[in-house]
C-alpha cells in the first residue's frame, strides 16, 4: 500500500493546478491535478504535503487543512493507495517551473472543465464542506467504476 498527499492551494477564487505533461511514463499524463506525492518513511501527512508542494511549486504552504482521506484500491492496477487531501489558503514564495508539468492558477468555476480524473470531479466539490470525508474510489484500467463516501 502506498500513502500519499494531495493539496489544493487556493487564492482569490482560483486554485493552483498542475497539468501533467512533462514526466515520461506518468500515469497522470495529460490530466490536471492538485499538488502532492508519496509520503516518505517517518513522515507525517502534514510534513509530506508541505515538502511536496514546495518541491513541485516553490511555494511554502502555511497551515494546510486536511479535508479528507481517499482510498484508491489498485489505482495503478497494482497497488492500493491512501491519499490525504488538503486545502491550503496561505503560502509564501514564488512559483517555480515544475519538473512534472505546467502550474496554472485556474478560476474555481472552471476547475470541473479541466481534464481531470473522474473521481476528482466528484471530490473537488467536497473541499468546500465543513465536514471531513473518508472516501473510496475504485478504478479499473483508468476508468472510475464506483465510489463511496462518509462525512464526519
């Protein structure tokens, strides 16, 4: 099982998104994602999300808020993933060029128009709720086949 983080940085009605178009053999190729990545040994989800966001964007997020956790059984057709989902509304620094894709601020009203994973189109709406969510999204060969969620 792999553990990871995903962060949606928000500022003035926009969200920073990463268009995954640079990395070879990227399972997310061509899609738009929030920022994040794998949790290193001994690292907390909060430590990971701060490190990953800074590595991918140059921004140092301040007080990210965990909004939920998502289980992705065999997401890459091999391993299960558990991803901790964060929102950050405060940061310092300037954007850098990402090795994994192109960073762009997207108006929140246009997020669902992007080429996203089908599950992302569902849970992005949950980021504005006051509830914490625990969800499971089941994909088969890159296609969403089912999902379930509980709010707390």
